[in-house]
């Protein structure tokens, strides 16, 4: 499902209306009807409800007039507060304003603080409140009279429904630009927008419903629409039943370079996750003194001892053996728990030009790359980098705050610059491709912000890319299942108690859910 900016949505509306000949009033009717259905689903006996609709003078208000008409036709008596004079309402919104009045709905003009005071009681006593003020076009903070309106809406105890987007939010940013309505439900039209998806703006959305208003689906296939939300339907094809004549070689052999003294758990979790995700064979290369701990963790893991430093990290002398161990492998994962020891960094940077298979770079391997970003250009194609915001900030020589604020631009820029796939971990994990597309994961929860969760994800990603031909879709599937496993774990344990091992334990259940047959 594409995620759009207000400009992109406006262009799609234009194409539907001007080029395809779909009347704007029809789209408005469809929008209002879908919002009405959402209300009716939650409140079957509408005659018992005190409903207030607060409408702006634009198309968002027009949607509100349609909602009012459907409510009225089903026995409700909605109060409609128009935040302008009726003469200011134009176009399709004016058509629906007139229809609402013709069937007997009273439209109250509320264009000043004085007029608003006359309707405070209606707002405060409402049980359902529909916010149809601004819509997706807002780019500046709400000011003056509108701030007062928003305050009154938020004070009300009513169930608050936002048309398209809570008024006061800008659809093009997930930052809060000013006072805004805090909705219980947002019914967005045709496609989600950026503010619906990412916090802190997402926290004002409430439950999100995407309403199909009958805009032809091919209008969303434009290659310029590069932001997409990944749902279950995207990843289901990658969890079909296996063929009966399959063998372990069918599902690839993954080599993992991971671990150091005190960080063997990273190697263990990456290896376990890779096997649970379906890899046919997994070999973990680790410092020689760490091998017994890793080997004891799971009988099915194969292990290889590698030369180590006095501090029990991978030594620069391990390059020759590591290169030989890459032969016959289908992909490499390098980084979890290896440390940034000087000799280990030399090992990583010396190994990179010699890698001829797909590689996943994670954790300390990324921190080593941050000290020498030019080495990224020497990575094989394809290469997948899986930083969390702090690691990505180090790669860019920025602050973590700058990364969090600018991630929707920084992530695709980085992927395009270096020709890599970039997975920025976190709530709403982003996956960017070398051609600038960005995919937003829809699963996961704050409980997954715990030690080892990233090691689990890197193992899962590396596992999937040796099993599936389409690398992008393999990555997206791994990211989705990682979040789903975390969600299942949180359902059992709560977010606070969730740890990385719980994500691995829930992997079989996640895969089974996605492998179900109808």
C-alpha cells in the first residue's frame, strides 16, 4: 500500500477527475459514505447518540456534509458547525452543503470565538464528534480561532473521528507542527499519508482505517510513488509450503562471522534466528576461545574457530581462513558482537574486497565502516546494511536526533549513493533500495527495543536471502516476521518483559500463521 504526500494525493485526485472523468462529487460521496459506515459499525443505534460535525469550508468539510446526510437518513440528528460563512464554501463541498440543507439538516455558521461559545455545550456533551476541518493540505500551524476550536474538540469526552487526518497535523511530516486534534479514529481517504504512520504524529491518529473511495488502483502504480507500507499481503507469497523433494541444500548455506569475549550471545541469537527462519545450513565463524559457548547453544549450528586477538576478538590474521570458509556459502552475515578492536576492524576492512557473495553488515561491522565509509563502495552487490539510528548516525557523521528527524530523506539517499539495501531498524523499520524506494514495516512494538533484537533480525534477513530469489522481498519478509514475532511475544508477556530470545521463540508461530492455507 502506497504512502503519499498531500501533493501526490492531490495529483491522483486530479487524474481521476480531469483525465478519467470521475466526478469530484462522486469521490466526495464515496468518502463520506465510508466514514459514515465506520461510525455505524461502532454505534449501531445512531438515534441514541449526540453527534456533532465540525466542518471547514474546503473539501474536508464537504466530506463532513456527506457524513451528516447519511447520519440524518439513518435516524440521527447531527449538529453541523461550519467554521465559516456558507458563502465561502465552494465547488463540490458547496454542492453537498446545499443537499444537506435541502433534506433538513441545520448548518450552523461558527466563524468567530463569540459564535463558538454559543456551541461549547453541544461540543462538550457530544458522544460522537467528527473532525472535518482542514484535511491533508495543511502545512502551517493552526492559528487564532482554529486553536480554540481544536482545544474544545480535545476537551470533549466524545469518540472523535477525524476525516482524512486530525486537524492541525500536516500530512507530509510526522513532526507536530502546532495544536492538533487527538482522534480516536482516523478514516483516511484512498491511501495513508506520512503523518498516519510515524510517531509522534501517529499518536494523534488513533485507530487508522484506509477508505477505498473508488479511485482506480492503477493510479497508484506510478514509479514516482516510492514510499510503501508493507502488510501481510506483501509477504504471504514467501511462506508457501515447501516442495516434497526439497533437501537442506535447497535452502542455502549461511556463513556468520560473529561474537567476541562477552558477546557470544550475539552469535548465538543470529545463528538460532537464521535456522528458525528456514536456512538449510548455518555455520558460525567466531574467535577460537568463544567457539565452545556458541557450539553448546544449539546442536544444529555448525561452528568454525578463527584466529583471535589477546582480547578474544577476531584477529586480522583470520582473513585467509575466513575467505576459504566463504567458498560454497550462499551469503555472509558479519558484525554481531565482533567488537571494534583495532585488529578486528582491520580484519573486516581487509575481508570486504574479497567477499563475492551477498552480505549482510550489522552491528560492529557498521561501526567499523563508519570509520572508513569509502569501504562501503567495495562491498559486493547485493549488500544489506542493517543499522539502528545510532549506527546510521555514525555512518553519516550526524547526530541520532538528526537521523530520526530526517530518516525519510536520509535513508533512500544513502542507499542510492552506495548502491546498497539499507534497513533502518526501529519502530516502523525502513527498508530502502538502491533505486530510492522505501518500504515501511507495519509490525513490531516498543518492547523490541531490547538487547539482541537486532542480532535476531540480521540472522533472519541473511537466512531469507539465501532462500528466496528476489532479494528485496526476502528482506521485507524477514523484517515483517521479526516484528510479528515481537508482537506475538508482547501479547504473551507484555512489552516491558519482552527480550530477544522471546522473538526467536515466537518465530515458528509467526511463520505458521503466514503459511496458513485458506
